[in-house]
C-alpha cells in the first residue's frame, strides 16, 4: 500500500445538500399536531402495520416526514436539520412553545447573506432548527 491519496475527478455541485428528512416520533399524533400548528399546515398521513408517516406539504425542493415505527427514536443527538421558516422565522418560532416545544436558541443573526436561525426541541425530544432570510 502506497502513501498517495487517490485522485478524484472534480464533481459538479449538488442541487440540494438534503434530499429527504425524517423526524422520528414515539407519540405520532402529538408530533403531527405540533408541526401542523407551528407551520399552519395539514400534513397528509399514511399508516401501515409497521410505520406511521406524515408528510410535510412541499411543491418543489426537499421534502420530509414525521415517522413512527421500528428504529424511529427521537433524540437531541445527531444531525441538526434546518426547516425552512419562510422569509421571517418569527411566526413559526412564536408557535413552538404554544404547541408544546421548547426554544433552546432564540432567533439569531448569521449574516446579511445567510439570514437567521433558531433551535428548538419538539415535544418528542428532537432538536431541530428553523432558518429564514430575515
């Protein structure tokens, strides 16, 4: 074995860094109610013998769901997913505690180009973030 690193061809940039996300839940309906309330949406749900899923309504771009079933264990550790809160994250963030969540980092300025973010814990114990342009 030699000490040289393999040469990689330059790859094209990705359209989106995230293609899908799942937020685990033990209390499925509580979790669906929380996200419906904070975003003012009505998630479509699908249930089978093993899994329950509720889908965030998206027209274009990255989609995701709430999922309950084997291997879906909520927690504060692991990757941090940033949910799109639109142009101003305040309306969504203002619903977090009313819906049963907990804000752990308030609206915070990143930069003029990057906008703002906030971090919260949902009622299931998942740590997530919100992002907005203002």
